[in-house]
């Protein structure tokens, strides 16, 4: 068994697609219209057949309070592995990405946390 798809709730799918592809460097995998939304996924360019990240609309009534509680408590909605967190931090910062936590050593990993502009905190981790 393996993970096929996981998701983050986003306020705006088009805005999310732009951020996740243009800033974070993922590529669009699927964009299947489904009513007013789409089944919209992105994947890592390094692993195009790997786990897909669904940019799930925040349309359900339970989602906004859930997202707000996570963000207010500083809890990331997802975590992405990077090779060099300091280089990614500088690259993304230069692109105007807002970080809520700069690269920090925590145990045997180094983490940073950014705002995805769609209502989520996203953790970057270097093993």
C-alpha cells in the first residue's frame, strides 16, 4: 500500500495552482472539471508519478474554522522535503514568499514554515 493522493484545503484553486507551481516548483498533474471546482492536483517535478497533492476547495462549512485554528496555532497543513532548506528559503524569500519561521534546527532535521497565500502554513524540512 502507498499514498496516492493527499490534500490541502485552498481558498482559491487558480491562486493555489499558481503558487504551488510557480513558487514551490510543483507541476500540474490533473485538472478535471467537477462542477464549479476541479479535481486539481500537483506533483513533484522530481517524482511525476509519485504522490499527488490535491488542491482541495475550502468550500465545506467545517473547513474555514479548521484552517483558521491550525494557522492561528502555527500548525502546518503539509510538510515538503527539500534538499537544501537554506537555499530554498532564500529563493522563496526573494520571490516574496512570506515565512512564519526561518530555517531552524529541530533535533536531527532543519525546518522552515511558509504561508501558501491560500490559507495554509506549509512546512519545509531538510532531513
